[in-house]
């Protein structure tokens, strides 16, 4: 049940990331057309792309990548080891991942609090654009990754099925 909930959250993060890619594509295209066809660029495009679309896309996707086991790994030696040893390495890497990303999540949370409290903005041209909201994507995405990594460790140690939606046909095709 927990794995299904985490997979649903990862799917929602993936959907938001997809929307960000589409919005970014349309926004940048509209800015280019406005700039070169109508001599009227869209104000704030660079700030919005760099501080909203890209931040959301990257940090929400790390939880999705953890669920799909899509992070870079080198397995040519461990694949020849017994399953029990492979599980040990999996538990160790899961604990290490959860620990490191927890540090990122806490630091991201603290920074998001600071930026929210000061109402962080960025200047582009003559406009001031609020960017404090985008800082919350860091602890949210990192939190999702920590939850999935920690849950996978628990499932591996207990021998329980984790219920995560780990396989992706495209990833399987690429890996083969």
C-alpha cells in the first residue's frame, strides 16, 4: 500500500514535470516569436524559465528517477555476486542515498523558509519577478526521493514486496 502511494506521488511529480516542459517550450517559443517577429519579447522569460520551469523539472524528477531506479549505477561486478550480497549493497546504497538527500532536503527547506520570509524576487529588465515559491520544489522533490529510498531499504531488509512502480518500458528498452 505504501509503495502504491509513493508511486502515485512520483506519477504526480512526473505529470507536473511534463507540464513544466510543455509550458517552458510554449513560453520560450512565444518569447522568440514575440522578440523577432513582433519586436515585443515577453518580459521575464529568462527568470521564469530558470527559476520555475527548470527548478520544478529537476527537483521533482529526482523522486521519479529514484522510483524507476533510473539514477546512474555500475553493476557489472555486483551482478556476478550472490543475491544476498547484492541486497546488502542495495541496502547500503539506499541508506547512503537517504542520508545525503535528507541533508539536501533540510538545507533546501531552510533556504525556502528564508526566501519565503523575505519574499525573494529577481529583476529582469524593469520588472521584479517573485521567485520565492520555486525554492519549495527542492525540499518537496528531495523529500519524495528520501521517502522512496528509505521505503525501498525497509522492503529489501524485510523481504516484503515494495509495491513501487519500478519498471518503465522505455527504461527497460534503454537498459537492454
